[in-house]
């Protein structure tokens, strides 16, 4: 996704994922790993679920309450995780975190997550934009 998105386009994508999160649901079936995340500075209180089979993320979802930034970034992250190998998913998380901290990053792997490129300009929102991504990283690395 090109970085040339307008602020209005990025805001529309964020609001759509916040208003209509497709991945906000209880996991169905067995085999999910879960990490609970919360923020002391925001309403964010989320459970992130990943199902990994044969080194591939086969499903990703979440439950809980969160601000617009957390909700939308976690929903987009879940979309992007599905079908990725562990190493691809971890690389994507690494690139997302580079973007959050204004470091060089590979925008090719971020797809819709590129809409959070300006989040670093509001330091207090970085935690909101990364809460789901940090949970996924913990699951994929076995740090939960």
C-alpha cells in the first residue's frame, strides 16, 4: 500500500476497522493461544488470540474493550496475520514497530497497517497502536 494515502483516507480506514471490527470475536474451537493486554493510560483491555498450526497463523481474533486506535490496529493486525508463517508474522510486527518509532521500515509487508504511520507524532498513542501487535509477538515468540 503506498504511503501516499491522504490523512482523510487513513482516518477512514481506521474508523472503519474501529466501527466494524471483523476480528473482534471469541475464538471458535481448540488450539488458540491467548495473551491479555491492558493499558494504564487508556481504556484498552484486550485478549488477543492466535491459532498457529504447522508454523502458520491460521486464525487471529480478539475480545475486550479499547480505544479507536487500539481497536482498529488490532483488527488490521489480525487480518494481516492470517495465513502468515511465524517468521513472516514476526517480521511484519518488527516492521510495524520500526514504523511506530520512525525508524526505516519495509512498507511492503504492512498493507493497511500503514495507516498508523503518523501515530508516532502522538507519543501517548504508540502504546494504543501497538498493544495487539505486542501480544501477537509474545504468542509467536512463546513469551506468554
